[in-house]
C-alpha cells in the first residue's frame, strides 16, 4: 500500500471523526460507544469544560514538532509527515501525520477556529464525552454508530482553539473502541506536554 493511499485513508477518517459540526454530514445510527462512567458522558448541551491550567495557543506551532522523537517511539510511530488537513468543515490547516508504516496513523492539527464545546454540545453525527488530558478539558469524539474505526480527542488549549489528535488504524485491525480512544488520548497527552515547552 502506497504512502499516498495511507494519507488519503487517514485524512478520510479525520473528516469522518470530526463531522459533528457539519449540518449536512452523513448521519449514523446511534450505537454503543466506548466505556467510561456515566458521569463522564457529555454529549448533552452545555457541558462544563474545566478551567485550563495554562493558555497554550496553537497559532504558528508546527504540528510535526508536537511529538518528540522519544514520544514517537513511545507510541510506536517512525515518521512525521506534514500536510494541510481539513478537520470537518473548518478549512485546511497545518497538520501532521505520524505514521507506523501501513499499520496506523495519528493525525495532529492545531485548530485555531474551533472550541471543543462545539463537539460537547452535541449535534451532528458524533458522540462526545468530556475527558481530562494533562489537566486540560478535552472532548473524545466518536462517529455515532461505529465501532473500531477511529477515535479523536480535541483538547481545550486556548479560547477558540483546540489541539486535535485522531488515531486511525489502516491495516492494523482488531482494536476495540476503548483501545482506539486510549491511543488517541495518550498521543494527545504527549502533544500537550510538548506544546507547553514550545510556548
């Protein structure tokens, strides 16, 4: 499988996972989502995002610098490939594919035009819940009615901005939804740790 096909597959999963804010997106049949305590579910409107421990703007940050070499080793990716990536209907923004050959990819984008409340307040065709990522509020985003496809985490790093991390298996199959979301959350945590050092 060529790198270009891999990038297309990973990019398509980013668009799917982030489709909550599109009004004309493809609907899904509601189905089970990943576990977690009922008190952490936040797909209802007006989810209260906790106060940030710091203000970490993503303007001008190179997404391919958000995971260090040691962090890339930790999540078993070998290559960081820059690209212009569109998350949902937000227009293309600088992003990075962190790839493990043809097995899976993490997509990292610093969104300068989206607050995580857009996902947590519901609507569209995704299910979201509120998480804690390195002390910051975050939205875990899953396409409604799917299981084992991908998972995204958007971290509330600054007013009107989010650090978006999507995990998508490409040829590696068999991970549960909890595992997919655990991978996305781990990479998001590492990226926030690095972002703190870049500002």
